[in-house]
C-alpha cells in the first residue's frame, strides 16, 4: 500500500484523514519510523480511541517506532489527556494518541507530543515528519513489541489529588461520553467521589450509534439536556470522542458556552494563586479579561489552537488557559488541555458556593452576551476578511490580527477567522450588557459575509 498525496492528512496541529485512502497502516508505520529517527526517543507511550481502525494504526506506529530504535508502551483505550499524562511520567520520551475525536466514523488521526507532553505541531516538527513520511518507501513487516501499562490508576490519583483541598458534596451528574472513551475515567473515579452519575452513551462503541460525539453540534446536545431534566441532575457533562474537550449543562439542561466556563474557572483558580497569568484565545475576550483582572490575575491573549495555547502557557508559566471551544489547560497538568479537571472543579464550585451552575454564570452571560461561533462558507477567506476590516475600521478603538480579524468598539466587538481545514469563516460577536446590540451586529456581519459566499 502506498502513501497518499503529501499533506492529505497532516494538518496544522495534528494528523487527520479518511481511512484508508488518506490515512492507513503504511503511513502510520512510516510516521512511527520518522518520529523515532527525528526525536530519538528511548520510550514512547501509545494509546487510542475505540474506532475500528485505531488498533491497527497503533500497531503500525509501534512497529515503526521499534524499527527506529524506540521502546513502546501501550496504555490501551484511553483519552488524549491520558497520553499527555503518560508523556509526563519519568522515563517516557513522548506519546502518540490515535484518535479522530469528533470527525466522521471513517476518519482517524493522531496527536503527537514529546517528553513532558510538549506538542509536536506544524512549527515544531510536524512538517519534518510529514516530509519524511511521504519521502519514505519503507513497508511494514513484522509484529510490534510493546509493553502493556494501564496507567489509569495513577491518572486517577492525579485527578483526585488535584481536588484534594476542595469540597465536593453529594451531587447528581449526567455524563454523556458519546460512546467514546470518557466513560472509562468516570468508572475509575466513581468509587472515590460522592457523586451519583447518570450515564448516557457511556459504552464505548466504534459505530457511534447515537451520532458522532461532538457536543458543539446543537443536535448532539439534546440527549444530555433531556437526561438532566428527567433525573433532576445538578449539572451535565458531555465530551467529544477522546474527551479532551468538556462541555457543561446547568441544572435546567441549558448548554453553557465554553466562554463563560473559562472565566468561571480562571476566577476560582486565581483564588488559590493570586496574581497568576491566565491565557485566553482572541475569539471572545471581554468576560475573561474582566473576570481575571477583577480577581487580581493577568490576562494574556494567544492565538487559537492547542499548540499555540500550550506554547504561550509555557512561556508565561500560566496557571490556566481556556478557549471558548471547551479546551481547558492547566499548569498542574504540564500546561496541557484536560477534559476531566474542568467538571471536577465545577462540582467543587457548586458544592463550596452553595449555588447551582446557572447562578454561577448567569450574571456573566448578562454582562457579556455572545453569539457563539457561527460558521459560513466563503469563496475567498482573505478577500472577505479584507472587506470586513475596511468596512469596520472607522470608529473602531482597536483592530487586532492575532488570529484572523478582531475589531473592538466601545460597546461591542467581533472576531472572524478562517478555518485551518475548510473554506469557512468562523464568526464570534459579543457586547457589553446589550444582547439586542449583539444580535443586531451578528446579523449585520453575517449578511456581509454571506454576500461573499461561494
């Protein structure tokens, strides 16, 4: 089997492609070989999600690593955060997670890190690996040698230690794993927490009988909403397939945009470490900046994307970082994103504050109403961005190009950025305590963007 055309599955931050035409065991083998030759790791941890193709890809990567001189530890079915945890352990020089997260069932992918869970992305080695893979003619032959190590008990200990100084009272929590692997960690935690878990779609199933796990899609939220209401739960949690993103629902079943969770967690963590730095992305900012500043912290903006956020987290030695897309990053977790710590912290906040989740976020949602991310197909992203900048420059108090185009006025602001993988523009709008203005400007911007659509 030959590799597909260059760049078909190598993206900005990771690897994703349709199996087998864009991603297959031959490409996986060559990637393992290239990884071993490029970074010379003694030992690499591998894990995977439950997709039909994941184990065969894992074994192919392992074989390539072996042939490149590296030992391999197989931690089995897991979430991406567990590979990050493995890569932070003594004696581990890197990790590779085989997952397509929320992509269609016929896709798969890989997320790569070095020792210490330092990400490998487009500007830190991924392009070199891509070139080596597509220049290679090596063919997989033989059986990989792997050591099995189910490190989940150690990972559970880390999670429990993280909240050891916090109070969690008996609460009822709906958990929706989307038939991915998040339920495995819930099972590990349950005996050690005073929580009653209402499980839905928690059995790992590579056929995804309840739809691809992506709670950012409104249609995928209804099962969680219904379960929260039916069981009178204190809150609900849903994850994507590899549970590196964590989505929250209040006690009424209302979906809470990740933007407001960023501010909530930043404020809570700053109570423990006053004056610390908090990283945020440029899409929606005012609430986060307001919360962090009021709590005595230092807000710092970074370009969107896990590789950029992690790089800035390390550079600033930031306590916490959050993206509105429900990625949450923690210094205590090697500056990596984690989909379990956020809901554990929310459970603690509900317990300690004696308030439901709705009360913890309602005022912030009123003060800084936001559109949520809206995608539109366009003929040329650069042309549309240039048009918007020209039309909205007059009267703007700040124009920023950290990621796409951010334009700020006294009472409202917007960010619009191009997708890395599709001919899409992604729009976010927010205002200061003026939802009608936010809605008006959202529709106005959408009309201008749609006028340039393909």
